[in-house]
């Protein structure tokens, strides 16, 4: 018993010593994690920054001396290829080396860096910092760093000028009538395009850095007073919670902030057109712009947005309403056409008209596979051809998709592997799936799911799948907004821009689930009309 107590006391003493050592080590670890600041020695500061950036060939360090009377040593650090050499030469080096006029003192003072910033640099954006990490991040973003001897702060001069493609027509959202300009990979250019569309002082653009290694610039744009403050705070919270190494495209952000990550339906919309993004912002939504991609995210998203196009609001409402209903019909065909064919030919032959049934039976004669296998096989072949057409270079891809479909379809029918009606159904499905490109991903998965249900249970299985699909859609939310709005929950006033598109003069209010504070977007009496006879006679 005594030995046990001695061992126990030694064990407790060892634990207490370990705890004391851990407490002693904690301050040192915290001190190591604290950011390193600049010193007053120019050589020491250059060594610190070189140690962080490394020995890279594109890092330029230009040491020079300015102020002939005091001979102040300084250095510029910038990345070649990401900065504008004209700004560096004409607005930084020339004023300092040939036009500098510092007060005559015995030695440079700490406030000399502020004097340089305010009186000697002819650059628009200049800030100062003493934090090494902040200085290096600014340099890697295209700024030029100015270090001055005997000054413990550095100037971060915005001289970014990297190459980017010019603003052109977006490839994914072609229109017959409407603006031809699209977003590009430059975040500053994209925010400028938005500013051109919305010349309003309430348009707010806030920026942040996401990605522990890439430090990608991400901006959120909204109109103060139209966007719900709770929505803005929720977006900021989700963006700040992203702790990852890299953000290379808007798809990264989308997958980190969406409401239903396991759903086949996206709850975050994307667009490549500034006019579409501006229209959604004016409804009370929030746009998320990411540096390095032309796709801008908008939230919250409704299902009906997938069936809307920016050109719908530039054309007359009657033909646009007809086309919009065609889009809904095409989406239904792309999902249910193969499943309906499988269900009718396998379980419900009595629903097919007799002449058509005889024709289909003659076409299917000699085909060794059931309708389910035919539909699945042709669906896989179609997806292969579509993927090949997208990934190959454009001239080759078009030839592969067209010639491949014709050759494979005709050869399969001639060889008796599939029936001609199945080729017609798959071709119709393929064309219909391209009408609503925003739902191409969900349509492909639903098409396969409904074909399997129809192959095993016929129309009953399709109805069960449809009910489950509607329940799932009704349960989805996009940043708190019902995904099926304005259908579920029903909002009669918002139906004017759902299945049909009412005239613009009749669309007085914003969507009720989005325009929370200021639902009115225009005056009530804007319906155009010819002049009255009394007015014409008076004239």
C-alpha cells in the first residue's frame, strides 16, 4: 500500500511538472505566432522580406538613394509582370530620385515615411504598414513596396497591372437582343461593369480574402436598403467560415456556402452577364464576385430563375411568355420522355393507339434487349458524345458530336441492337435538355432515376418519383428563401414573372420573398396609351 501511495505521489508530481512546463511554453508559442514587424534597418527589412518571399526570379528589388543632401537609402520591391513599370518609373522613382525635398535634419525621422506618402508620390492608392505578412500579401497582389532606412514602416503602392482578356460576349449566355458584354477574370473590371449598370451611391461592394494559400479576393455587392441585412450577415458568416488552402473558381465558393450540399439542385445561381447580375441585385439579391473567374454568384436563388433569360425582359412579353412555357415543356421532356417510353412499352401498352403500337412493335422486332436496357445504353452513349463534344477543341468537338450521333444511331438500328423509336426519343431528349442549360446537371440525374423507376414499376414508379421530387424541392431553401417561391408558398402577385412574363409596366413590385424592405420598384400608372382626342385637338 505504501509503495502504491509513493508511486501515485510521484505520478501526480510528474503531471504537475508537465503542466508547469506547458504553461511556460505557451507564451513562447504565442510569441512565435505573432506577426513579425519591420525594424528601422533597411538591410534587416530586406532580409526579412526575402526570407518570406524566397529567391524567386520574378521578384525585383531596386535599391536606390534619394535626397542628395541627406543621402537616404531606400528600396523598392515588386513582382515583374504583375506591376506597371511606367507607374514605378514615372510616379515613384522619378519623384523620389530627382524631385525629392526632405527637410534638412541630422538624420531621417520616423515620420519621414508619412511625408513621402503625402508629398512625394503621385500614385492614387498608397497605404503604410509595419506588418511583414501584410506587406508580403500586398506585394504578391501587385503592389510595390517602398522601404526607407531608419523607418519601421513601409509604403504599399498600388501598381498592379497584370494581363487579362478584354470584355467580350459571354459564351454561355448568348442573346439575340441585349448587351454583348460579359464578365472577365479581373475582379476590378467586373466591379466596374456593375458600377456602369447601377450608378447609385447605395451600391455597396465589400471585399475579403479567402484561401489560406491563394488569398483570393472575393467581393460581395448589394444595394444598401434593398438587400436584407440578415442576408448580408449570413453571407459574410458563411464566407468567413471557409478555411481552405485555395479558392480558384466560383464553384469552390458555391460548394462551401450552399444550403443543401447533398441535393442535385443548386441553391446558388451564377451568371456571366453584368446586366443579369445587376437585375438580380436590383431585386434585393446579393452578388458574390471572385477574382480569377468570369462567373458571378447571386443569392438567394429560386428554381424559376433557371427558366428565365435576360433577353426575356428586352423583348415583348407575349412571345416571351410562349417561349418561357416552351422551356418548362422542354425540361419536362428531357426528364420524362425516356421514362415514359419505357413505361408505355413495358407495362402500359393499352395506352398506346393501336396503329402506333403496331408500328412500334414492327420496329422493335428482333431487338434482343428490353426497353430499360435500351434507354440506359442510349443515355450513356449520349452523355459520352456530349462530353466529347464539350472537351475536344471546338471544330473537332462539333464533328464528333454530330457525326458520332448519326453513325452510332444508324448503325445500332441497322444492326438490330436498338429500335428506331428509341433513337427518336433519345434525340428529342438530347435537344430538349439543351433548352435549359442551368438545369443540365439535375436533368441528367433525374432522367436516369425516372428511367429506372419506370423500368421496374411503370407509371406507378414514375408517380412515386415525381412526388418525392416535389417534396424535395418544397423542402429546399436558399439562404432562407423557399426554393419553389412564388409557387410554394403561393404568392399571386409574383406569378407575373414565373410561368409567363407580364409587361414591364405591370411588374410594379419586387419578389416578396426577396425585396423585404422596399417592395415597390416603379410607379403604378406607367401603362402606355395614345394621346386623348382632346389633347390632339388642343394642340
